[in-house]
């Protein structure tokens, strides 16, 4: 797998808004899953899924933040 640096964005699109929204929803869902897993019965699959959603949400927000920062620097 070859990783390439993304080109700087030219504008803030609806896709960027969608990715940020999915990031926020994934963080909320991850917290809910972890809370329910810990309060009912601690299980490895529940913990893994909760942390996976948290990780996905943080990654999406980080990616959106860096793209917005690149857009501001470009202007």
C-alpha cells in the first residue's frame, strides 16, 4: 500500500462537512458503547468495538481539522 500526501483542498465541501459529522457521531457512539459495556458486563468485543468507534471518530476529526488548516494557510 502506497501512502501519498493529499493535495491541499481548494474549498470546504459538503463531503468535508459529512466527514466531520460522521466523526462526531462515531465518538458519541463509541462512548455510548463503552459506557453500556462497562455498566452491564465487561466483554472484550464490546471494548474493542467501543474503542474502534472512538478511534475512527478522532481520526475523522483530526483529518478534517488538518484539511481546514491547510485551506486557511492556502488563502
